[in-house]
């Protein structure tokens, strides 16, 4: 497939958004931050606009890889090996970080400043680090939060050759039918939370309800493929007429819902994340809107095209590295007394530029090693 420049633009947007998400964690994660009116407002405002980052990544994957044109063995060899090494290396490094701080004689109070989800009394022992490392094949820890995406991506890669066999033989109507059933599943978390968790056959002894087999990120895979292959590119007028209301509705539901959840005393983690779920109708609306807008963009500058291609190449490396750099970015904006209103995008910009510079340099100087470390 020839390089699709607008997809590189979409990758840049998704990469920057996911960095912004983790830069907004200090605004949204702790009850203390949420009780601060300024932090609550700006964390909710930015955080609600960023939720489509992961769906966009998956939709891009659907555009580029569906239907799979290789044998299952060759596909697994190419795709799984590309992410296996960075996944293991960075999972180990993240889990060793608390121990490193102890070796250097630093207080464990530093750790939550680097990793927003880390406990305030984080252990600095080597034994705790090793325990987390041993569990890498099964689970991520509070120090490896971004790695959840790679666990999910590995699952999608395992599934894609099988899913692809159906896609090759499916017509447009059949693909729409799948997407319709998938769209139904996007509402189920709200039904479960506000009505009953025991629906469509789900109960204490069964978690697999009627639409379970159509749920999850596989819908975004097909959605990206479908929009690219089966939906023609509209004129700007029609595009904006449809996408701007879609994004506005999705954003409004996300923002209002999240704000209401943060207003609940002793809000649980599940309640806090309910309107931020990636597989939800509001987030899907924002993802589709951005996808359809960005595919209209035309980039002519050779320098811009080259830069976008380089960012796309460095994308996985930027992703696995950025969580280490976010805390450093916040230290910079704190020292500069950046206003709370722009602290999230400024921190994200600093983090992105540092990560891109480091990864691009590594690929230029040590390309044979960089691909194993950064994918």
C-alpha cells in the first residue's frame, strides 16, 4: 500500500492526544485534584476531548491491515515480533524504576510524581520490582499503565487473521450488520451501571451476554476499514455538517457525564471511568468525526510529508517512552509557572518533542538496535 499521508496526520493527532491523556492524569486521578475546582474543570474539559485517541489508533490499524494479505504465520511473525521486544523491555524498565529511585537514595514520594497511578507509599524494594516483572505475561502494574494498550493490541493481532477471513467474503450489508450489533454493545456499560448488570443472559455465573461476541475493539478495526473502503470522501460542506454535530454530542455527553461522576462523594474507579470508556457511543462519535475530517486533509509540502512519515515511524517508540517523560514535563511547567488552563497541552507538547527527538535520533544513529527497543 502506498503511503497515505492523511493517516500519518491522524497518527500524529492520536499520539499527541494519548500524551495529553496522561498529562491530564494529575488533574483527574486523585480525589485531592478532583476536589480542586480549577483542576476539576480543566481536567474534565481536556480529558473529555481526548478519549478518542485509542479508538483512532485501532481504526488506523483496521485501515492499514484489513483484510490481512499474509498467511497467519507470516502475519504473526511480522506483527507480534515488532511489538514483543519493546513491550517486554519497557515493561521491565517501568517496573524497575521505583527500585532505581531507592538505589539512588531518592524518596519514594518522587514515584507518584512520575507515575500518576502509583501509591503514595510505593515500594522501592527489588523484590517488589521482580514480583511485578514476573507477572508481566499476565497483568500490568501501577507503574506500567500505558502497557494496557499493548496487551489489547496483541489480542487484536491474534484475532485479525481470523476476522480477516470473514471480511474478505463479507459484502457491504454484512459489514454494516456487524457494526450495528457492535454499536448496540457500546451502550451496555451504561445499561449495566444505571439499570442492571444482569441483562441479556449475564448473571453471577455468566459474563458472556447476547452481544458479547460483537463487542470490544474489533468493532473499531472494522469501522476504520469500512469508512476507508466503503464510504466515499464527501465534500467539505457535507463532512462538516455531519461531523461537527457528531463530535459536539459525543463531547458533551462525555464531559457532562464525567463531571457528574467526579461530583459523587467517594467515587469509585469504575464510576470515574464510565463516561471515559473507549468502547462507548459518545467516544465512538468523536472518533468517527475526527477520522472523517482528517481524511479530507491534503498535505502538499514534501518537508511536512517527510516529518509526518518520521513521526509515524517513531509512533510506537514515542508511546512506550512518553510515560517516563510526562513527570519531567510537569516539572518544567511548574518551574515556569504555566497557568493551569494550558498546563496539559504545554506539558504534552514538551513531552512529545522530547520523545520524538530521542526516538528519531536513535533510529538515525543506531537503527539496528532501535527497532528492537522502540518497535
